[in-house]
C-alpha cells in the first residue's frame, strides 16, 4: 500500500541578500553554503577537499622557501621557484568561486549538479601531485640527451666483450750523467725491434729552480706507425717515470714508418746526488698496444658464469620450494582440512603464515638471509626458497581445493582402495596444475635472482650492481643483455610447457 | 537380487534424505527411480554401493548385508556393482583407455595398478568394452576431448569392466540431449537384456521411464510414494502424479509422456 505523501512543508525561500552573504562566506569556507542547503554529503566532501588542498598548498610553499619567514616572502619565493604553485593557487581560487556560486544557487533552491566542481578537485589533486613528486619533463628530455652516450654503451656493450692482451713496445738509449770523457756509444739501429737513438748520449739533469738540463735529440724507429709514443726515463735504481716538460707528459706521434724525432730537455733529479760519480740513466720510448689474438673479455666470462649461477640459483630455490610446499599445501587446502576444529585451526594458521611470508618481498628475505649465511648465492637461494614455499604452498593448495570430487567417487565405486583412488582419481587432477605452477615459479625465481644479487644474494645481479657503481656501463650492458635474453627464453619455454599441461 | 529394508539416511546437518525405504530389485530388472530433485534418488543409489553410509536399514545384495560391510569386503562387493553418473565423472585429463581400465582397479593387485600396469586380459577387455559401446577409435584420446554422449559411453564401459551384476545409474542422461539420452539408455537396455545386468536408474523424463523401465518406484521427500510397472506408469493418475512431484506440479499435455515441470 502506498501511503499518501505528506505535503512538503513550505520553506520560506531566502531572499537574494541572504543568499549572497552565504555565497561570500562559502568562498572562504567551501562547503558552508552547501551545509546550509542541507547537501550534507556534498558539503563534507567539499570541506575535506578544501582542507586537504589548502594544507598541501601551504606545505608546498613552505617547502619551496624553507629559510624565509612571513607570508609575503614565502609566497613570492614560492611562485618564483615553483611557478606551478601559482597555477595551482589560481585553480584553487576558481574552485572557491565555483563553490560559492554553487552555494548561492542551492540557497535559492535551484538543484545543481556538482560534477564540474568535483572534476576540478580531481584536477587540483593531479597538479598538486605533479608538483609534489617533482615531475620535471624538461630534465627528462635534456637528461636523455646527456645520457645518450651511456645509454648507447648499455644498449650495445659488445666492444667490452672482446679484448686483446696488451704488449709493451719499447726502445731505449743509455744516458750518462754528467758527461765523462767517454760517453756511452749511441744505441744501434735494430732491424726489426723498436729503438731510440739519443744525441748526445750524456748531459746534466735539470735542477729545481735552477738551470735547465742538457737538451737531447731523440730519434726512434720500428714503433707502431701513427700511434703515440710516451717518452719515459729509467733511473739507475730502476724507477721508471714519464717525463713532464712544461707540465705536460711528453709524447710524440710516430710517422707512417713507425719512426719519430723529438727534442727534449733532461728531467729533474729525483735521486740524491751522491750516488756515484757517474750515473747511467736510460731514456726510452714506449707504446702500449693491444696486438694479441682477440679473446673473450674478463667481463664477458664473468657475466656468463654468473648467469649460469643465476639460472641454477633459481632452479635450486624452486626445488627446495617444491619439497617444502607440497606437504604444506595439503595443510592449507580447505577441503582436506575441514574435518574437525583442530584441522581447521591448523588450516587458518598455515594460511596466515603463508600469507605473511608471501607478502614480504624476496629482496627483504635476501637481506635477512645474508645476515645469517653471509653474502653469496646461498643467501639468494634461501630468500627465494622461503618466498617460493609461501607462493607455491598457496597455489598448490588452491589446486587441491579445486579438484573435482566426481572422479574420486567413481573410482571408489569400482572397488578401488585408498591408494588406488589417490593414484587414479586425485593425482591426475593435481599434477597438471602443480607442474604448471612450478614452471611458472621457476620462471619467477630466475627473474628474481637476477636482482637479488643487488642485496648480496649472488648471481648476476651482484655483478650488475658492482658495474653500475663503478660506472662501467658497457660491462653493465653485457649483464643486462644476458638477463634480458635469459628471461625471454625462460618466459617462452615456461609458457610452452604450461600450455601443454593445462 | 537386491533387497533394501527400512533404509534411512540422516545427514550430519539433520537433513533427512531417506525415510524407511524398502524395495526389492529382482535380477534382470530395469528399475527406474523417479522423483524431484532433492527427493533422495542420488542418496538412495549411493547408499547401495556405500559411497554414502546409511544411518539405518539393511541392503541385502545376493545374501550379504552391504550396510554392515567394511574395508576389503566392502571393496570386493563393490566390484559387482557398477555405477554411472550424470556428469560422467571421468578423470578428464587421463586417456579414455585409462578411464575404462580404472573400472578394473578392484581386481588388480595394488602393486601393479599403482605403476599404471594392467594385465593383457584387462587391456583386451577394455578394448572390447569400447568396441561394444561403439567408440573403439577413441581409446587414446583424452577423456575431455570427447562429446558428452561419448563420455557417458566411456562411463558405461568403465562400469562394464567391473563385470557387474548391477549397474546404478544416477540420472545418466540428464546432461544429454534427447537423442543421445535414448542412445545411452538403449546401451543400458542392451546390457540389461543381453548380460542380465540389473539396472537401478534415476530418470527425470516420464517418456523415457515408460520406454525403458520394467519397474518403477517414486520418491518424495525421502519416502517411497509410488510403485508400479512400466504399464502402470501409462495409467498413472493425477493423484499419484502429485504424490510424486508435489501438489504444484503440472502434467504437460494430455498424454502421460510429458515433461515434468518443477513448480
């Protein structure tokens, strides 16, 4: 039965003056007019948004000008350093104006849709978020330009994958200090070895803040053509040093035949004077050249060996995960554990522990594991095992919960015993999901183990982290490539295997 | 010969599924149980092979009280009672052959069956059973690749592997279309006539009951409210009909061979 509606009480319609006063008040406190108009939910939403946005704006201004005091200096500095704050402020004022207009019409009894107001609030929060989280597209674009070289090293690091052993090419001349009556003979021109001939073969060394040493004219030959030759000295006690002249190391470019000529002044004395009457020094030209057979670089070998370590790390963690999670999954399967209140308590206990363990990231488990067993792959295996037990335990138990009781009933009806029923009715149903989940978990574990090394869990992540810290971007690039290739292959293989089993 | 005396089943939650049910099923009969969903048909069939333990009563099967059997004796007795199901209850991911051979588990030593091995005789029997049901070429397919009608034939083949004296059929055609329903029931009828296997079958459609049953019992809220032969079904009165299907049920059309509509 429909009861006749009581006629609504005739409300005195507020006059325009009242409405305008309320509207002005609403400008300063959005939501107030709406409250008067008995739009409680709208009023509360507007008040809450106003308070939050206002608070955030004040905080951002203070944050932008931390050392200033007083309203005006903070305001001026804030909009100078963070121009977006001005924009946000303008939006907020528009919001206040719209709120007061809304209040005016509500007081006058005109129903209005507040969707526009709330969209404006959402926009305000968006720009506040933009300002708050320091989003800077300009920096992104310029940084992209500056980082392009390093990025290209990471993207195509293969020049670092091959190295040639280095070889020293050296030719020397003996210099007597100071000149005796019989200075040493000039060195010979050798047919197929680098040589340096000095003219003269004796002289005096330079003295600090004193007279310059003797000039020498050096002629070299049989060096690698068109490559710098460093001019170096060896003193009588076997110290080798590069000679500096005018602050620069001396080096000379060899010509097309591998020869060079250069005039130098003998270097400063580095030894005590009273070593003997005459000293025999050697001046020599030296080139460091990579001439040997190309071979895999140390970095490449390291990356490969650690990648293999990583894959097995993931595999071992998965194996241990299976061993522990299979029995646990039976305890966490509701259909098996609903027999009595004791088993139900065990069920909830196991489920709870699994959920807690699973909600802690493997990276955190790795940190905990390194405290116990130290750095290395074993810590990574422990961390991934713990997480795998929790994740697989849940997946397995759900597979057990979803088995169809029909076939079990049918097998029992044939006169089969308990073991036969399990073998023919239960296992065929749970093997496919178990295999599928396990492969998937292996996939995840290998992926996780590539980064678990960053916190000391061994594997390639450890190398990657080191190389990034050493700014060796090419080596890091090699590691990144190996990780990407391995993960892609694994992803494909695991998807294929799972397809077969489902 | 199956004799059921004063069978009562009360579930743990207090639901009374069967009250004081008694009937006799002489060898070679095709007995159909009719009744609404929830009237106790499934419970009755499952009590007979003890998939459900009855609360009270006796189930005398060839002189042995099934209700009192336990363990090995129960399993050995179950071998002579095959069962087929509305949803076929095949192990979907196993092959058809494995599903059929599962019917032989009661006769196979545990040691061998756990290894997945069956005797040559059993293999031959399985292929014969599939041939007899008209699906010999499906043996190596996965069970869930087959159509509904074919799956039910596999279910019958599995029951046949037990070399049963009685087949319990729990709404065997309820998930099938009318044409397939006839073909499945014809298979059961053939087993009934050629092999003298008794059939105890629950059905929903009265035209099927008329066509295949030799004797009929009707259940309503766990009690037997109707007993008759196939001929009696034809002459069922409205009062009898309402006893079985409730006061709000309506018979569709003039003929008795209509479809029951639940109120």
